[in-house]
């Protein structure tokens, strides 16, 4: 789409305007918001979301042609710029430090269960994990990865939790439908290449998910997995029979 420009001051193509809007946004911006912003600035009829998508496709095609190390991805219900996976090793070498932001094993376990079973109450989460999950739920809420999505119809009407758009963005998903199913997960976990890569990562200096700044003493490196009978960061103690001790 090439718009008729009403003012020489706004002599910019539709594609360039869309690219600038996505570039400037701090969070994923939806096609509807992009179309509205363009329409407000140009004082013209609002383009359709499909026209915005076409513009994004053309922009990405030019980025590939010019061998740029980034492209526009569709994550968390919107568009945003992201580097290509091929350049990840270089970025990892630049940004990974001892104070890298991390999700501990406790939080990853809780987040995985919640993502697949949502909406879920804290008691249901604790039933699956077999330990108290108050710490995990509080931290995931604090990090903005989960939020309260309603109340259960069960006795006491406990709060129900679900994942947020920030969760989708962090894991590079457009919708929850893109989560791998259990059969796919089993296939991945049984893949020798996955096991080899996992072993390599555990031997290096903690390649973890980029998240929020690590709080002193609050989180553990995910490679320091608590074993049976030892405490993890939430104060949980697991026994060999799977029961929780106080």
C-alpha cells in the first residue's frame, strides 16, 4: 500500500512508516494499533490489518535481501524487531554475565505447568508439583509472566492464573496454540542432539533465559538443581517419597 500523502512534511512510504512504528515500540505492537497510528498521523482512512501484514512481509523481504541480522517477528499478539537466530552466539557472548537475569528451575517448573494447564489455581499447581508454590506464583506475577485471569467455581473461589503476552514474547510465541504438545516435547527430550546440547550448556557458564535482573540471594542458577532432601530457593524440602517437609 502506497498512500497519497496530504502534506509534504509526511512524504514517507507506508512501509517506512510501519517499520518506524515497530522499531520505536518498546513492546510488541498489534496490526490494529499500527494501522490506527498511521491513520491518525496521515489523517486518512485506516488501512486494514492485512495491509499492515503485507507491509511487514515486504520489509522482511528487503531485510533478507540486504542480509540484515534482524527481522520483524510476530510475538505476543503484535509485531517487534528481533535478531535472527543465526547471530545468537555473538549476542550471547556479548551479553551473558555473572549477573545475567535468570529463571530458576522452581520458576520454570511452575511456569511450564501453568502454561499447559491454565487457567489454574495455586492449589492445583501445588498438587502437580507436590510442594508449596507461593514463592513461585509471587515471583511469576512480579515478573509479569502470569496474571490473575478469574476465580474458580470451587469452594472458596480461589484465584485462577494464566500466562501473559510477556510470556508469549519471552518464548517467541504468537499464541498459546504454538506451544509444543506433549508428544512433541517427548520427541524433543528423547532427541540425542537435545541431550548433547543440554550437557554442553550445563558445562558452560550458565546459558539461561534472559529475564529480569537477578535479586541477591533470591534465585539460583538453573544448573544448580536441588536434589532430594536439599532446600531450593523457595524453602521447599523434597523427600524421596515425594512428600513435602516443613
